[in-house]
């Protein structure tokens, strides 16, 4: 990813998940007249034929919609006030994620998400670097009759802090262990960390089609923020 300047406005741009024909565009400043058109012309000259945005809030979407963007997917935005941290089962082992764990985490991510949302190395790195302070954690689920599972990574999270606000940037659980409390344990681990560090809220988003994740967040004390977010797209 790189920063593209269009007059006084700036955008983060790059290829979407390494696809040379699909570009990613995210405003880093409030967009002035003509800036978006300039950015799209630049991306077209770089060979992109389709452009998708990051998750945009309702107030950010106007210039894009007027430019001809359409909604690709809507996302729930949820907030936890950190006043009451839920309980998680302790038969899920969570530890710090190391650089050597990143490929295993990306493999899990690719099994957990569809093609559009899957992380590659670049998008994983971007998630880690999205906030001034970040935290990469990995989980393993085990039972007395399967002690070897104690070391097998089956889920991960990336969380971060900016000021007093926390963000659960990414959560992925291997489909083979879903329902065993791995996602809950990783979420609670994140909330406890943010609470210890003095954060006053935690934010997360998830696709509207991901009903299981949305219901899990609600059970753990998150509350939806309306009207949510949207990823937009345009063909060039």
C-alpha cells in the first residue's frame, strides 16, 4: 500500500489482495471537490479496472456514491464499553503470536473467510500496522484426550489501540474447531487487554452476512452502532 496525494487530499491505495486488476482506495483526509476523480484517473493509469474501498462510515460515503460507486457489502459496526468483561472457557490456550506464526494465521484466515475477505501477507501486515499499538495473538483448543492440540494454532486475533479506543481488527477461527469457544476466548482476551491498558471502548465490524459472528459479539456485550459501514466499488 502507498499514499496517493490528490491536491490537499490523501488516499491509501494499492492492489486488493494482490490482484493487479482490482485496486483498493481509502481516504485518509476529508475529500475535497475533484480529489476522488483525480485518484481514480491515477489508478486507471496504473492498470486497475475495478476499485473497492475500505469500510466507510455513513458520512464518508457521499462523495463516492456521487462519483458512481455502489455498495459491494454492508457491515455491522459494534462497540463494547468494557464495563463488564465476559467470561471465557479456559481450555483454550492463548499466547503471543510471533512472526513465525503469521503464515499459519493466514492459512486459518483463508479457510475462515470467502475469497473477497481473505487476508494475504500484505493485508495481514496492514492490519497489524493500522493502529499505533497492536497485538497479535494465537489460540489452540485442546481436550484431555487430544493433548497434541495444545500446540496446534486454530485461531488468531489482531487488535490495536489508538488513544483510548481499542479495535479488534481481525478475528479468525479454523472452521474445524468452531463452536469450541475459540472465538469467545480470543475476543475476551482482547477486551481484557484493552481494559488493562485504560481503553474506554472497543470497536469491531463484521459483514452483515456473517450472522454467527454478529450474534457472538452481541452475546459478549457488544452493541450495534447504526447505520453501520459499507464497502463500495466502481468499475473503471
